[in-house]
């Protein structure tokens, strides 16, 4: 009987251990399943948010394109002139100088900026002297400036003869990831990143703080150059303050005064410019030939950034469009960037 009782107790103990192991295994499985389900829910939620934000950003893009089509429509322009006094601010013509326009939606908001490409200088048409002036105004030292300018000129010209500080195939083919020198005009402004001496910081610009409370910002080549502007001149009514400072070589404070003065009305001619921004007078003799007034460029860069009313989720897109009444939709997408920081 004692032996039988011992066996029964031993069997009960084994059964208890097995039950505990089963419970432990089931608990791990339940926890794993719960974790997997929560991960799936989070992925689905993030995917949904991303789609919603993209739709909001695309809506901002389409609104900006519509505004640019209106800008080039004589009938709309005439209507706006006759109704100027009665028109509320939100119905007025959008200014393509990079200023923000905020659009509100049920799920969030959208910050839209439109920049006329005439507010930049054409990288394929700018002269060597113009390149040197701009690189100097950006702040490059003499040696770095010579390398960048000569290399851009070598990249654009059709021959294999390199300038003193330039680069041709022998340089580019010696890189860890070799490629050929273009020996032709640029097809995209980002192509500058392939040119010797053009670093990501130089191309994109660099932002940071020099001392506490004092912000510094270096303009990037992408903020100054374009493929779609008419040449070496810059539109005084659409260029950003940094682009004006770099392209014209004027002080930053004067460039900001120009932007402030044109908020309500653009400049019609040089006399109008000097009357409203007299601080520009000491520099006007050197920059007269570099300024355009009231250009009719049909090329625009549009940046649209969407964000939720609550939360940190954001999504941005960017496009370069050409307004063309011959197109079925009235415009043509020249470049599209699906993800913008």
C-alpha cells in the first residue's frame, strides 16, 4: 500500500509539473500572439496615417498647381483685378516666392510653398565669372572655390580637356564607385552632387547654431541654381532672401528688406525698387544687369508638407511643374520627389 501511495503521489507530481509546463508554454504563446497582433495593429495604423498624410500633401500640391494655372490665365487675372478690393485674403493670388500657405483639413494641415524657377540662376547657362562670384558669396575659400568652378565647367563642356583645378574622366573613373564625366549639360540639379568638390553640405546647405541663441545658415547650391530659369539673371520678385544675397552679393539685411517690401506688391522696375528699398542704392550699379522684373516663367517648384493636428507624423512631397495650356490638364510634371524631409 505504501508503494502504491508513493506511485500515486509521484504520478500526481509529474502531472502537476506537466500542467505547469503546458500553462507556461501557453502563456508564452499568448504573449507572443498579443505582441504580434499589437505590432500588426501599429503597422496598419502607421500605414493608414502615411496614406492619409500623403493624400493631404498631394491635395496641397494640386491646390498650388491650380493657383499657378490661374496665375497664367488672362481671364482669371482680369477678374481678380476687378474684384481686388472685395476679394478676401484666402482668395487672392498666390505669390511664388517660397512663402508658406497653410491649408487645413479634417485630419490635419498642409504647409505649401511655391517657388518660381526664375528666382534662381540657370546652372547650364551661368558664366564662369558668374559661378566664381556665387561660390565666393556662398563662402567657399579660394582653393575650394577654384575646384568647384573648374569642375562644373569641365562637367558641362563637351571635351575631355580639364582645367587647372577641374576634373575629367581620369578623376571620376579613379573613384571607389567610378563613373564618367558628363561632358554635357545637366539634366537634374541633383547631378551637381556628382561633380568634384560638391559635397552634400555645399549642395543642400548647412543649418546649425554657432552660439546659444544665434542661428547660422549656409545656403545650398540647390537654393540658388535651377535648370529652368532663363539665364544668369534672377527675378527680384520671386527669389528668396538667401538666393538674393548669394546671387547678387548684397547684405542679408538688404535682401530681407526686398522680400518684405514686395509682400503686398511686386517691383515693376528699377526706380520702383529703389524708392521702396533705398538701402539697395549703393549696390545697384553692380547688379542692374542681374535683375529681372515681372518674369513670366512657367516653371515652378512646389513643396507640400502634411502633418496631423495631433501627433508628430509628417509627410512631404516635392515637384517641379510647367504650366502649359497646350497640355490636357494645363500643366506637366517635370520632376516628382515622393518623400521630402
